[in-house]
C-alpha cells in the first residue's frame, strides 16, 4: 500500500442544483472540508482515501471530478475549434496510455451556440492527434471506457476534467420497481440531511405518501450505515485505471463498509431502529416499495416496517393509538403534485388538509414533530403549519420543487364556541340581544364540546327586534340579516342590526376580520347559488365524522349567499358517514359535496356526486383533496340535471342522499323544479337506482313540505327529523324535515 495520507488533489464535487448545502453537510460528516464554489459545485483539496470515501459514501453528490485544465472561450469564434486547441494543450499521454480506452461527455451552456456532437468529436480528435503525433498510434473510444473525460463550456470558459466517479453517483441498485414521477435518490437523501436525520435520534419515521419508497429506503440505508457506492464498487467507478489508484486501499474500504452495514443491519433487525411507516393510496406503490426494499438488501428488517395501502384521509386512524407515545417523530413526504396529481387546483387543498390532519393527530402530544414536505410551488408549502420554517429550492429531474421543513405547530386555535366565557357587557338599547346571545352560548357550549362541534347556529331571530341569524364556523362568525318588514323604517332596522353586530363582536371577542355579514331575502330560482362577490377567499373548518374523524371543508363567507356548508345537515352527514362503509353512495343535488366527503371518510366503496353546477362540483373536488380523499375512478363528480341523469343512469346504489332545493328554475335545464310538486317523481326515479336492501335519505328545507302519501304507500318510510336536527336548532320549528326510505320488503324500525 502506498503512502496516501499526505498527497492531496484539487477536486470538484458536483451535485444537483440546490443541493449544495446538504452535500456540504454530508462531506463534513466524512471529515472533508469543502467550499461551495458555485451552483451545483463544491471544491476541496483532499487525499486519495477521501476521494474513495466520497465515491463510496456520498448519497448527495453526482460526480467527483479532477480538473485537467481550463481556458477562456470567445463565443464570437468557432467553439468546436477552440475546444480542439484547448484539449490538445493537455498532456494526455501523462493521464493514460495508448492501450487504454476513453469516452467524452460534454455539457454545453444554453447560451453557447455550438453543435454538441461535433464539439465532442473535436475534443476526441485533439486527444488522438496528440497520441498519434507522440507515439505513432492512438487509444480507442469505448462505451465502457477506462477513463471518463468530462468537459464543460459556458459563455466565458471551458474546463476539462477526469471523472473519477465514472457514472453518476446518484444511481442506486435498488430501483427495480417504479411509480409515476419518482423522487430522485440523491434528492431524497439531501432532504433527509435537511431535517437532520443523520444527527437526530428520531423514534419514528413516517412517509404517508411513499410512492415507490425512495425516501423511506434512503432513510433506512442511512440509518443502516450503508455505503451506497457498494452498488457499483465492482466496475462502475472511473478511477480503476488511474495512475494514483491504490486497489489494496480501495478493497480494504469496501470490506470495512460491508462489515459496517452487516453489523448495523443486524442491530436494526433486533429492534434497534425507529418505527417506520410507509403509506400510499395506490397498492401498486406499496408493492413497488416492498420490491425495492428487498433489492436494497433490507430484507432482514422488512418485518419491522409497516407498509399499507392507505389514503391520506385515514392517516390518523392508522397512527392515533401510537402517536401519544412518540417523542421525536419525523414525517417526510413527497405528495402527488404535477405529474403525480395532474390537476393543480387540487394540490393546495391537499397540502392544507395534510397539515390540519397532523395538527389534530398530535394536538395532545408532548412530542417535537419534525415535518418536511416537497412542493412544486411555494404557495402550496405556505399552507403547512410550521414553526420557523426553512425552504430549500431544488430540482426533481427538470421540475423546480421546494422543500419546506420545520417543527409542526401543534397548537390549534380554540374555536369561538370553546373560548366563550360570559362577560358583564352593557350595550345600550341592545342589552336584550346581548343577554339572549350569552344565554344561548352558555347552553350550547357544553354540548358542543361533548360532540366536538365547532360550527353551529347560536342565534336565529330569537327576539323580534333583532332579526338576524348568527352562525359560528370555527373561528369565524357568519351573520345573516333578514329583510325587515315594510312596517319597520329602514333607519330603525339599520340601527338594530348595528347594535346586534356590536353585541356579537363584544360577546365573542371577535375582530372585524372574523365577522362576515350578509342580507338574506327571499330567493327566487337558483339565486342562492349565484355569486355575490369575488374575493376568492376560502377558510377551512372541521366537523365530526365517523370513527372519531374530523371532516374538513372549504367555506366561503363572502362570495355566495350560502357558505358551502349547510350547518343544519351536520347530523345527517354523520349518519351517512356511519352507514357508508363498503357501500356505493349516490349524492344528488350534491352542492359542494360535503355529504360525499363524509361518505368517503366513512369508507364508502364508491361515491357519485351529481349537481347541475360544475363550479360547486369543483369546490367539492377540492373538499375531497382537503380530506386526503384521492382522485380515483370510484369518486365521481357529474355536472348534470339530476332528473335527467337518474332517468338515464342504470347503476345501482346502496345509499342515496337527496337534499333538493325548494325551488329551482335554472337556465341549464328545461322547466322548473318545485320540491312539493316534484318530489314523488324524484324519489321514484331515485328508488329505481336503489339496491333491494339499500336506504335513501331524503331531506328538504321547505317549511310547509308534506311527504306525499304515494311514497308511504309504495315504500317503507321512517321519519328521522328528530335525529337530523342538531342541538343548536329548534326541533319544535324544524329547519328541515328528513326521512329514511326503503323498499317495502325491508322492514326498518329505527335509523342508526
């Protein structure tokens, strides 16, 4: 073995653009001091053993380059000929001999106008011409050469290197199964360095959208002290024929690396490793992850890894029983964006809902939760609830991406109903309203907490002088002013409304940004669905669903008369969730698909949402993304006239929900719809689509509605209004009526 401890070599270590800092962190772990020279390049003066260490151990580096020369370039002249002259000035006969082979790779800056193939040919000509002139014969070019020559050209300078890494270091040997838009291995490793995976003793690693498992496998290989260069140690590096190569030293490093991996993997197999969870909605991705784990040599610990086909919607169900015991969880993931998701408008709600879901999961935990998420746009990452977040701009292939990481902000802002405390408040001429509002809130608060309800009606024209409806949506207040009768002077009505607003803000300690005001008059046709403004601002609220889950919804308090979430159907939505498992569910007049979301969270086999409005169905699709319910063929959103659609459709459904408008005369279909006049035909058509043992839930808000006797005579009907009117509404004056309807042979005496 030669003395390799003293001689050093000037080396360029390259990486993908944006990964300079993670690479520097990695090199520091190898006791190599490297400086960031420019984008994608670090420089270091290192020994032969350190060159080997980078080739063996670096997970982030792309190549290890030994500079052979540089020359200024004038773009006004022929680039190829300048490269010929430059290449011929290098003493190639001192680099390799005539019996050895070589290959050339050239990187041309996009600002340089030159033919890449011809430019490489001229570099090759310069090398062989030099050999011919000095030795009388020349070395050959080969696809698997002894020496890899790498040249770069920008608008100012050309450089030529000997590529000691041979092929790119980012390639691993375990990628035997793929999914769409996979994460590059070196990028995955860099992201792990960003969250200090190498230096922090995390007790659990979770990738909830694992794809083919790249992040998960890179984390396990790092934990197992695996030298990723072992994958190509036998023949793929570029230094084997190099005159300074010390094969004895190299082989000793390989033997040591293999032993380190064997010892660490054995310890992990005995339980000395974090809990590891990999989830994905696609079963093919889970199978791919399993195959790649085996190919990565991690078979001894596969039984320690939880791999499940699971959508983001059920993440908390999978983890909630264990989450309380964790102290340092790490959650790192590459959500489906761009190619993997396909539609940009669904990406932001996906990220937004993911963050909310994690906050709910760890709300009562003492753990320090580290979260790292890749995004295609900064605005998507901005929705994540992180403390002191840091952002890395990098690339996954040709796509610019942003890695946002930081500690999860577990603090959920207390909803208004939970924060309410009775105060001594005096509002001149509005004291009756304040007193009634506080009385209502005191009565509602305890029940709301028990039922985990944060969206509810707290006042509904209780007093004749204050004709307003006041709804709480989490931390927001939605105030609807009913039109005053003609007998009340406008100035009197305005004064009373302002007194009510003053009382609402004072009682709830709400600022003006939290309070939204609308005037509600009797609507004709589909006016309730017509836009009133165009703020485009949506706010996320939650409500209880089945299995202690929280359904998340996008609400808009300004742009439409209604908010996107009908509070009076809260109980009905939960009934649907609790009865949806394994069922094919149909939601007619779906609006923003809130009942459909509950069906999805409840484990429905399929959910079909039909509504005339494409805008509201798009809103519904965002609600699905917000809840982590994936874009799959079994979740359908159909913009069509309901009557026409159920007439044409022949599929059968196990659970159907119909909540029609009282009246509609939309221009999108012929004629008008009147719920009293047309409900028999509507229900009959829907019952034709109901399976023999299925249930149809029918509800409407027409105060004078009477269910036609034809329905009771033809079907088994159970009135369920008492079960669907929430504690915040007056059952004596029900805001809606509802029924469960079955085919006659099914005898139903109760509703769950």
